C-alpha cells in the first residue's frame, strides 16, 4: 500500500519514525512551527506497535508503574514547568508528586491532539501502524522513500528518526525458549509470566524494579532473583526539588572549562562533601550540565566513565518515587525479591525449566528459573543492531555511529551525519540515538528541548519542499 497517496498534495510531508515520547514531541512541535510559519504540512507519525503517544515507556497500564521524576520536572511544554501538574489537576488525577506512567502517556496523547486541532487544516497528522525497514533517497516527487515491512511505502520530504532505545543485548547465548523474555516492554511480553514460577531478571536498574512489581503483583507466589555485575539498585527520591535549585561554587566552576574525568569526579565529591545530607540536590544541580561536560571529556575519559563510573552515576541520577522504593523493600523483606551480584555465563533449557548459571567471583551459582527476563537496559553498541532500518542506514553510509557506538552522529540541530561527516538536510534525529554525543538524552526535558530545536531546520526544509512542489 502506498501511504504516500494519503499524504500527497502540495504540502510538505514529514515522516516521524517512532511514536513514543520522542516522536510525539517532534510531531507536536512541528505542528506548532507549521502554524506559526504558515507552512502546509502533513506529518506521518509511524509506530510499529500502534502505540502512538505512548511508545515503550508509557504503554504500561499497571498503576504501580510511576514516573521516576516528579511531575514538576516532566512538563512537555518548554518554558512551562507547571504544565503537567496543571493538566493532572484539571483532569482530577490525584498523585503524591509522581504520576502513574499511564497518565503521562495520556498527557502526551492529549498534547498532540490539542496541537493537531490548533494546526488544522494547515498541518495534520496521520497515525500509521507500520514497521519502517528501509529509508532511501528516491529522487522523484519526494526526495525520500520509506519502505515498510508489509510491502508498503511512504514518500516524504523529511524524515525524523525517533526510534528510541535499542532492545537490550545478552551477555551470553540463550537457547530459543518461550520462557526467555528478551524485551519486557514488547506488547504482551509479561502476560504468560504470571504462573507463579521463579523469575530471574537480568539487570537491577529501573526496568528490573518495574518488572518485579508487575510479575509479583500478577501472582502471589512469584519470587524474583535480580542479577547484575554491581547489584546496585536505584536510590529513592527523598527531597525532590527543581533541577539546578542548589548553587554550588564547585559545580559552577566547571561551566565551559575543559576538565578530565579524575578532576571532574574530585570536584563532584567536593561539592557533595559541602552538603553531605543533601547529595540529591548536588546530583540535580549537576544534571543540566551533563551534556556540556560530556562533550568536554576526551574520548578516552568517556570510555573510562562508561566502564567504571556510569553505573554509580545512574543509580543516583535516576531515582525512584518513595512508593516504588517502599514496594521494593516490602518484596525484599518478604523474600520475594533477591539481588545477586554476578555475571550471567550460561543458560540451559531443561524439561523442568531454565537453569541459569551466574558467575560470582571465583565461584558459580546455578539458579532454577521458570522465566528469564532481560532488563539490562538499552544495548550499548549501535553497530550490532538488528533493526533493519538502522542497519541499512549504517551499512549504506547515510548514518554513522558515534565514536563510542552508543548511537549515531548528528549536528547541533539534529541533522544526521553521513559517513563523510556531512549533515543531511532531509534526515534528523532526537532522543536516545544521540546518547553518544550528549549522554543525557533519554529523559523528557532533554527530548522536549531537542524537539523544539528541530523546529527551525525542519520548518526550513518543509518550506523549501512546499515551494518546490507548488512551482512544479
């Protein structure tokens, strides 16, 4: 099917690939830009699972799955920090400062719908459920052609890669088994896990906490064993306040100054020592500076950070709501959640279930599991991706990995760089694909600001394409 037939006409067509927070915010800000500039625009918002506005993060319906940041930090509207809190109050959604993730998904959907109503008929959105498997330069009426898995295609003037995080990778081979869940956020992935048999979860981060809450809540007999190399759990929010609300001379001295990793760590420790009872405020004051500091580090220092310090930073930076922390502590006290420090080295599939072998220093332990769930977080090597779209872009030289291979290279406006280092005027990206360049790019404030920054480049491209179309 040619979806482009539905999107054709003299209006510029922007294909946004990915319907999660990144794609939804990109579409929302594009609608606003089109109205402000009076540019006829047609947006194709494409999501492989049909979860437009929700994506992976906010598609959960479990009321115990909460946002990990306070509502006053999660506004999707730039320069309006209270927008989400006002929306929740207007809709009668009670919360203790941390909204359910399902509510936030509803908020994103309504934000897009509001922008769409305000933009029509100048700019419109078509929500398309499809898997984009290739992107080519067509060179015909529209310069880009998106090929879909079901033999369809979309012709577009501009494309936005809002593909989100890559699925988690495995530390060792796992036999093909229906009892192995490679991605807990795939639609229906955890439905069958509610049989009461023991569950081994790889990883001890935020995803593991959500999985543990979900599977133990689904069956009263379920016991979870979480395994990771550091066995570190995310810390709890105790005194949530606005990011950057604390001023530290030690941290402010970092601004704009090249610094090596050892010196950076010393300064952060010195700042924490000045406020030993308020380390959260120090972390939150540092957070807005992370992308700038990351770009000042040498490639070798970045590698050292990822290898030795990243996990310690993450558990302090990505904290959990008090309600989540209480639930996890209850599960641990009841013996329904254990945390094992070690490394997965082997998995075997037996008639009685899976046998999971974990290396713990000089010895190895074997754990019986009814289920094995991979919650290790996004894959760390973009060049190993099995995603057909990204694979084709990398292999064809239309995109290039960053030096750490965490994502792809782009310029400051989000324009994707090709293998020669030239920025595209047709293909843009935002969110997790920029992790190698910015490091802090998964959270909503960063994605929101990147979506707003896309307006200029995409609007200019859309205006040029619209002018070319009307002159043809």
